[in-house]
């Protein structure tokens, strides 16, 4: 969900772009981290851990912890908390360590 | 390989200030920042700062960041690289950098490490469920990108970050179920704590997390009371139905590059973990490596800026750059830092600093 009225901040309007998450069509603001667009759409499970397949989401949001690795445009292990959203991206939850296509 | 006078790693308040002051002395500076934009932690801070006028008290964090960025932009001697991560620093003095998708090497004559800190996690069952965030992540999502992290959040930690971020959550329209704190008292500034109390958010001291609940995402958190020996008291469990849990349990310095450089380190809990030994010029035991800001000990943005200034001036001076005001400038900054650290809340930091201060200049 987006913040509607903030007492201090005004959020610049960026262009809306379309992308897909596990095949589902979603939209977000161009250039925001992919994770922000997913959160807006209510998607918080980003990958499953390699050994116990536990769901993982966003933790640090600044590229420090690797909790948020996903497969983007076929490339695994992308930190979606810092990867800017672009039009037409295919974003997929990643299972385990990911595989190079 | 490119030769440079000074490379500053990290574009937070410490690194920005180090770059500005080194450049004012006449040194050539390359400033590296791994994210898309400069500003470090400051850009997501919407509250007004404390301190004196010199450290921008009364201004909001993001405004301070913009002032520093303007100063950077005015300096011809500074080259700024964003999306540029410092990867390693080797015994032959080579620094490796990844910028966008390119790999580059440098041989800086002096290095100023201002990489900041990373958030600490907490051990409890199910602490990896989606919906459990570091406080910085919550700030980033809300204050930079305008997205809510959850609908109802439990905050862990009543230090400054915990109480400030709890208030920011309320401002963003997120419900805050409570703030819990293991210690017997609130650690943050009372102005910030009072603001959330006035909004009806309970602050439960002497409480900790027993476990988180949920299968695919967080659905609730069980909290219990601690006795005076910090052990959990049976029969005191309370369940909070929340879809967000925010951990504000401290930061630890991001010191990998310092370890790799071979700087002598010491474990100092008062400063957040392992930090480098340094002399009064913020020079480490490696004569070409200086430090400033949270990486040298977790403190505050105001202290980070003054440390950055001192490290910037000292590194430039060591390369024989001189200005007429150097000595006076340096002395004033030193006094400013001492004044910042004179309050009762700084006693812990000062105690920690004693454990890593080298007497002699390297
Ligand atoms: C919620 C909150 C409230 C706060 N309130 C206050 C307050 O009221 N007053 C106050 O004085 N302070 C406050 N602070 C503290 C203050 O923000 C920090 O102490 C300060 O930002 C530390 O500055 P820094 O430059 O050392 O680190 P940071 O601001 O963390 O900057 C470090 C930078 O280095 C970059 N970096 C890290 N590693 C690399 C690498 N390998 N290569 C390239 N770049 C790298 C990072 O991306 C980052 O931009 C608050 C902090 C928080 C989280
Ligand atoms: S959330 Fe930590 S790296 Fe992305």
C-alpha cells in the first residue's frame, strides 16, 4: 500500500510501469526498488531458503543482508531491495540458490 | 590503474563531510557510494535533529543531507561515483571497485573509510519470516519510497531509533501496537518517546519476544516479561496480532574493509561491536587508512560529520596539502566533537572510545 497523506513528505510522481511477478501483471513506479513495488502490491514473500525452503522477505532494504534475492529477467540472486524497477521486467520468486538459464 | 590523492568510501554524513574538507585543503577526492544516491542514513530521516547550530540542529535529516550534497557539488576537486561499491583493499595499496557492472582498480594515497553500520538482528523462533524488518528497512520503504511495510507493527527497542521510527510509522498511517524494550527503562530521547505515548502507543519496558508466528508471513508475535536478571518470566505471555515486526536493536559497524586492510581492531560493545584502533587524527594502525562515522563506533550523524571533517583535514594534511586556517579549523572541529560528546547520553560512547584510542600519532 502507498502512503496517501504524509504530514512531512511529498513523494515525487514517477512514471507507472508494468512488470510481471510469477507471471502475474503488476505495476509500479519506474526506478523505485523492485521490492517497493512488490510491497505496494502486497507481495512480501520474495524467495525460499536453500535448505529448509523457508519463506524470506525484505530485511535491510539497503543491499546488506541478501534476504531479498529473486530472479529478475532470468538472472538469479538479484537484490530486489536495491534493483530499480524497469518497464517489462519479469520478476520471479527464487527457490534455493537459483539457476543460471 | 588510476592514482588518486584520497578515496572516501561511503556517501553518508561522515563521508560527505570528509570529502568536502579534504577538497577544501586542495586534495583530489574520489567519493564512492554503493547506492544510487548520496546521503546514507540521513536521507530517510524526517525528524528534526538535536545538537548545536553548527551541526544543523533543528533541521530535518534529509535537509541536512541536501546541504552537504550541495557543498559536494560546488567542489571541483571531488569526483562522485554512485552505484560504486568498494570491494577490497589489498596489501599493495590497491582498492578494487565495482561501478555499475564494471570492475575498476585504484591506488589511493589515503583512504577514508566511512561505510556506516548495519542493523543487528535478534534471535527468536521464526525470526526469518517475511514481515520482520530492520528499522532502517521500514524507514527506507516509507520515507524514501512512500510504501507502507505493514498495516499493524510491533516495534522492538525503545532506543532513539525505535521511538523515532515508531512515530514515523504513525505519520505514514501505520498502526503501532506497542514498543517493547528489554531494558528496564526507555533509552531514547524523551521528546520522541513522549510523542508516541501521546498517540496512545504503549511502551513496555522489561519485555522481550518469545516467538514470532506465521507460516508464509508474519501473523503475530508473542511477547513476555523479563525479570531483573533478563530471564523470561513464565506465564507472562501476551500475543500481539501484527503483520509487521520492526527490530531497532542496535547497529554494528560495517568494518570488512578495515579487517582486510589489516587494521588492528577491538571489540567494544559501547560502540556497537568490532571497531578499529585510531589516533586523534582518526588514522587507524594502517597509516594510509582513516575512519569516520558509524564505522568507527556507532554514534550520531552530528558526530559523524565532525569526525568526517577531522579525518578529511588530517588525510589531506598528511599529503602536504596546506591552508592558512588548517590549524584553527582543526582545533575548532576537535572542540566541537568534545562538546557533542559532553552530554550524559554520550558517557557510554566516551567510555567505549577510551578502549580504542591510540596515544601516539602513527
Ligand atoms: C532512525 C534513525 C534516527 C536517527 N536520528 C538521529 C538524530 O536525531 N541525530 C543524529 O545525530 N543522528 C541520528 N541518527 C544516526 C545517524 O543517522 C547515523 O549515525 C549517521 O548516518 C552515520 O553516518 P555515516 O556516514 O557514518 O554512515 P551512513 O549514513 O550509514 O552512510 C554510510 C554510507 O556508506 C555506503 N557504503 C557502505 N559500504 C560501502 C562500500 N563498500 N562501498 C561504497 N559505499 C559503501 C552506504 O551505502 C551508506 O550510504 C539516526 C539514525 C537512524 C537509523
Ligand atoms: S533486504 Fe537486505 S539485501 Fe535486500
